[in-house]
């Protein structure tokens, strides 16, 4: 079955760049669907970060767009997130997910999530 | 951006109770409304998509209804594993937006 797994540093210093990778297994990213990132600050709700497609088409949360890059590496069946100039407000659990953006927009399958803390 | 408002923010219920959670969109989203269940320390799980379609493997005691701006999630008979936080999410337009969540607690 389709599985997603986030990876990356759990601690990032303020003003530095947060980098995460999502590895997809059981499905080829190039076969379709869209691939998204969602985050959840401790004790709070869910915030969409951005969504990408193997074609290169990418959608960003406008509040993060100036600091955000999401890309796909089809050869590794991975997609990644880079968020620059981080502050404590970026501390959150970061999830990657598979989404049928053009149909019902649901996030069908999620990774387990990875906690990222921004602190010196 | 489309705002999603859930009510109540939390509720207490007993095993076997019928539970209803509502979600209202700030503009019409047709039937592009999805529901998730999240238990502490775990990722959200898709329960209902397109307002009323049950995701594969989800028990039939969960159901969804509505269209336009008003939607409901119903649990027909609350079970021990259903105590969790539930989120609605609109998939009508980018950015996809989530409700603030409804926490279902044991009475």
C-alpha cells in the first residue's frame, strides 16, 4: 500500500533553513496525484503549506510563499520542502500527504509526521 | 481564502451516543468537503471525502452530509476508539483550509 515518510532535522536554528524530505513507497510519484505538506504547531490546528505535482506545477500558501520552495525528485520518488528564515513560529509537526487536488482535494494518505523545533 | 468554522469546539459524550459535528464554509464549496480524525500523537486520518463518501476501511457509523456552505459529520453510536479531534477541510479552491477542530471527549 502507499506509504509516506518524512525525514529531516528535528532542530533548526532561528534564521536558518528548514529542509524536509518525504519518501513515497508503494506508488510512483510520476503516476499522478499531487503531493502536499501540512503543519501543526503544538496544541493547535492544521495549516496547509503547499502542494506539488511531478509536472512541476506547485501551489504555495501565500503567507509562506516568500520563504518556501517545494520540489519533486521523481528519480528518488521523493518530494521536499525548504522553508528559509525560520522563527519560533515555524515550530510544528510537519506532515507530508498524498492529495487528489483536482477531484475532491482530500489528503488521502499522510506520513506519520516529524516534529521540527526552531530554537538556538 | 475560504474560512471553515466548526462547532462545537469540544463536546463530551458517552459510549453509544449519537454525535454530530457541524462545519460551515464562508462561501459555497459545492460538495468538496472532507473530514479527518486525529488521535493524540498521530497523523490525521481521512474519514469522509466529497461531503458524504466514506473512505475505504472507515466504519459505517461515520457519515457525512451537506452541500454548499453547511456540512455535518455524524457518529451514529460513539465507540471507545472515536474519542479524538475531528477536522473539516475544504477542497474547493486553493488554499485548502481546515476548520479549527472539534475535540470529542469522554463524558
